[in-house]
C-alpha cells in the first residue's frame, strides 16, 4: 500500500508543536487523516484514516505517524531463555526498522534479524538492494511469527538471527504454544511430523509451533523457492480433521508442560499415540480433564 502525503491546508489532529509521544492510543483508535500523514508501523488505513493497530504511544517524524507498542512481558512463565549460537527459535516480529526486524524470542532482549540474513526473491544469495528495504513489510511485518536460527550473540547479551535455510522463515497454517524453555530438550532436529498430518517445530526458547503438514522446502532447492508462498500471510485451507489434530496436539503439550515433562519428538509421538488409543479421544478437550491428564502423564513417563 503506497503512503499518501499531506495537503498543507488540511486540518491536522497532531499539531507540530505538541509532544505527540506522550499521547497513548489503543487498537482501533483513529489517529489522523490518511490524506494528511503517511502511515508508519503499528498502524493501518481504514476509511481514509490512519488507525492504531496496537496499544502504545504515538510517534511522529515529519509527516510519518507510527505507534510504538507498549511491550509488557507478563505471562505464566518467567523469561528464562538465554540464546546460544545455533539454537533454533520461534519468534514474533515486534518492530520493522532500517534494514532489520526486531523479533521477540522470549529472551531479555529482542533479537535482530537483518535484511541481509533472509532469503529474498530473485535468487537466494543475491545482493540486497534499496528496493528490498522499501518492501521489508512485504516479507515480515509486526505480529508475524517466524522460525530462525541464532546466528550471533552480541556483547550486550542480545542476539542476531538468520533465515537463510529454506526450512526457516514465516510461519502459517497453525498455532503457537508457549512452555518454559527448560522443558525443550536439544535434539538432532527440532522439526518433526506426527502420523496424523501435523508438523511440530520445537523452539529452544519455549515457543512451539503446531501446523498442518507441508512439503519439505529443503528438498526443493533454489529452483523451488517461491517467494510469494514463503512470505504469504494467507493460510491454506485446513480440513476439520487436521484442525482437530492440531488442537489435540496443543492440548497434549499443555498437559505435559503443566506436569513439567520434558518435551522431545519421541515423547510427543508416544503421548499422541496413547491419547488416540483411549476411549473418547475423539473429543479434543477430554485430554484436559484432570483424570485423563494424570493418566497421560503417567503413561508417558512410564514409557520414557
């Protein structure tokens, strides 16, 4: 979407002399006319208005208006993940900056994904151009989930990522579960599939992605790189049976993590097999019943 520029005679809701950074906005709140300002990150266009997509403070640079999200890292689990080079992580994009994305990976600092560390259309290893920087939000934008590898640890404890492998990149067609990072064991591969047609990505940062089974991009090679598909925000059609399998897998992970059972590919495969053997397993929510949850934990730990 192309930015629209100001008409100097137009009425402005944000006066140039005001300290606009002190103004708090909430999702869905209209900020300013799109005919008067360009939209920045944290906003979208609706009915000729720039509207906030996140809760945060309004920031203005000349004619560019954006919203900086209020980042409160509160949740069930404390942030315990300490990045290490080579770790596979699942993260969420929090900000699009100059030639880089900031990604929340459940660590004390956001990781950085540089424009030069991703695969782009027109050749996987090609040089990144100025036009690529102008189109960064067509690749990843705020809120997108991705799988990446820790490339480098910075002196201040931060980390940088890369998605150069074809098995890394934007995540679609699934759901996210968050567990304590200490429960995810280091494995030979953190990508695996269940017989029910569900793929699982075990992020070492405690973020687990459960999705519909897809073809192995690694086997496609450079000639099979489809940028439109890789960076698409549109989910594929998912049949009811696969949706049920994804939800069942997510509930299994919730039960096991609540009991502090370490998560590996073998344990999750055994757990899914045990659930399917039980009467009433067609009811996805039955796994969350206290009695069945206790039986599942006991069965899995006995097989381990």
